[in-house]
């Protein structure tokens, strides 16, 4: 039977691109999943490599899901090589706590991460003139150095000025990638600048809530000119820790993992344990206090969730 990749999922249908075919609507086979998937509580995902059989009406049925190299729960997508975390420097204001929460979820999967800060043309050059919620050039530079020092590539873009688009394309060449982040940060605008001939829907920021309206309503892989595939996904502003436990949280902070091997106790939670090298590094300034504060906050969330459930 033929094999292919699910490139779009919408309203219970899976749009499968047969192996060797170019990513065009005319080449896709509209499929349903086998009932056995539902019985086994298995959901085919965009990015899945699948076996399918064509039916008499020109559609098809997904009969088998091939082994996955990676899987994200939110956004729901499989076999991703790179996640581009997209956060705007303003409108909505950059939320480092949410950024670190996204990083924890992706580090838990082991997928490569690229940080992208959008709307760089809206930065304030004069710190004295900046409004309380505006970010200055100097502040963004400090944040950039922090995350680059941890080991994350950081790209600054402006869709309006077409700045940084080529840098992102270089990181995504030949890869299956996904854009993830809050609503309204400019993911669809950035993809419009990257993909010629596409005009993904964008929308304004809700001034009352400080976040964007959801303009992407399903997951779909889009072709890049450099041979890569990229998924635009629905934006969202909250994540919960479904898969990460308290003992595994520290390893999702890359800079913690490098020093935690020196902790006296195996499984150290970096709270009150003696001879904790992570807390020593925070005190010395080699681990940022903001990252450690977010670690403590997330640890509390995980413990609260465990008590509730």
C-alpha cells in the first residue's frame, strides 16, 4: 500500500501527501482514520508518516502510523526537527516566564529550538522615552545575550521591514519545523514574508487583553523554497505541565543540567538541599536569577497539579 505524510488535519479529515509528490493541493489524498485508532486512543497527527489505502470515491483511509521521531502535544504535530519559538518584543509585551515555560516543554521532547523575537522595528531606542510596557534596544540585547549564553540561537525579525527572514530560512533548510508562541506575536505575518504566494490570515491585537486574536485554526505544513516544511499553528497563551515531573524539570533548563551533576544528592530538586551546585551558580551569577525564579514557579505548579490529581 502507498505511504505518505499527513500535511493537514481538519474536522476529522487527514490530507495525505503521497511519497515523492510535491506539496500541492491537487496531490493530496483526503483520508479518514481507521476506527481502530479511536479504539486505541491514537490520534494521527500532522507530520505523521503513514500507510494509506485509496477508496473507490477517490479518497482514502489511513491504515497505519509509522514510528515517530518526535511528538508535540501542543501544538499537536509529529516528526518535527526544529521548533521556532516566536515572541514579540512588544504588542504583546515579551513574557519571559511564558517563554521559559515553552522552552521546558520543548526541551522535554529533545527537539532543537530557535528563538525568534518579532516586531523589532517597534523597539524604543531611548530608555528615558520608553513607556513602562515598551522594550528598549538595550533591554532586548540583554535578553538576547542571556539566551544565547544558555545555548539557544536568537533571531530578531521585522515582517514589516523584511528583516531577519533569510536568517530563519537558513535554520529551517530541509527540516520539518513548527512555529509556536502566543497569539498576536506575528507568526502568520512572518510566514507570509517567508513563503511567496501565501497570504495567511492575520489579525489585530486585543488592547483589553494584551494578546492577539486566534487567526490560525488548524495545523498545516507549508512548503518553503529551500526544501523545508513549516507548520503554522493556533496561538495560545497558557500551557500546563502534563508530561514533565518534578524530578525531570531541572534537566529541561539547559544551564542547570551542566552543573547539576556536581550536586551532592542524586535527584536534587535545587531547593534546600546542601551542596546544591545549581543554587551556588545562581548565587555566583552564572545562572540567571530570572531563570531560577521561573524554575521554582514551575516546580510549584507541577507539585500543585500532582496534589490535585
